């Protein structure tokens, strides 16, 4: 047979396809793989950014909640202080005397020894403390108090006494003309627990904050034993 003459632009079936085609397909696959890697990395970065933003929002919301709670607590405390101050001003007392009852103070073995179980109210003139108790167990306080100056005619008397009578929030001393809110009289000469200054000595009475004096007035019945030492 004679030789077959092929057209110059055609490839003979007996010969394989051009080796350049698989090379181009491989490069395309590699480029596709690279694009996929970039896409996955971009998705990972986006997801991380979303998580970080959500975490920041949560922290911001939590901080905002705590700030709001603190603001409300401060507002409540301020309102109580203002109300107490108004009572003090109406009675002509220093604002400090109407402050809220301070935190618990620690009584000593001496305090428990010198104030018998039978006493309902106790006064430690040395430490300027007072408290209420029932069967020897403290039920209120101890709270700060201010007595009369020791060694003077206005010194607060020591001893065992009984509550004789009580007055309301607007009581005024007949002798000195001073306000004695929530007075609880327990000794001769008009000696009483009542709201008064915690920095200025009394004329023999036991000054308490207005809040403490009010509590004493409500929880000390007539005849209750008061021990001052």
C-alpha cells in the first residue's frame, strides 16, 4: 500500500494527543486547589472575627449590667442617706447622727461579763458601745453611742435601771431645749437613750443615731432592764 498522506493540520490516530494538554489540566487543578485553600482560610478568618465580635458584645453587655446594678445600689444608698439627713435637719441634729447603723462590731469577754443575761439593753461607757440582747444573746448591735463626759456633773450614771417611759420622734428636752427623738427614759434626772450627736457629749443621756434610737424605742418595753457599766 502506498503511504497515507495526512493534512498538515491534523494528527494521525496512530499518534498520541499533544503532551501539552495534561500539563494545562494539571496547572488548572493546582490553581483550583489554591483558590479553595484561600477560600477556606477566608472563611476561617471571618468565623473567628464573628466569634470575637460576639464575645466582645457579651463582655460589654455584662459590664453594662454590673454598672447599672452598681448605679442602682448607689442611688438606693443615697436616697436613704438623704432621708436620714432630712430627719436630722428637722430635729436640729447634725446629719451624722442620722446615718445608717454601721456594720457589726465585736464585743469583748468583758462586755459579756459585765452585762448580765437579765439585761435587755447594755451600755459600755469605756468603748462607747450599746446593744440589745435577749437571754444573753445579742439581738441588735452593738452600735456606737456618745455618753455624758466622765468626771463631770453630766456623766452618764453607771448601774442597773429599768425603762420608765418613752417618747416619740419630736420630743424636746424640758431642761436643755434640745431635741430627744425616740427617747427611752431609764434613769432619774431624765437620762435616756435618744437620737443625738455621736461627736458631742450628752448631758448624761446615751446618744444614738436616729435609726438606732428608733429601734430601741420600738424594742425596749416599759420595765426592761438597762445595764450601764
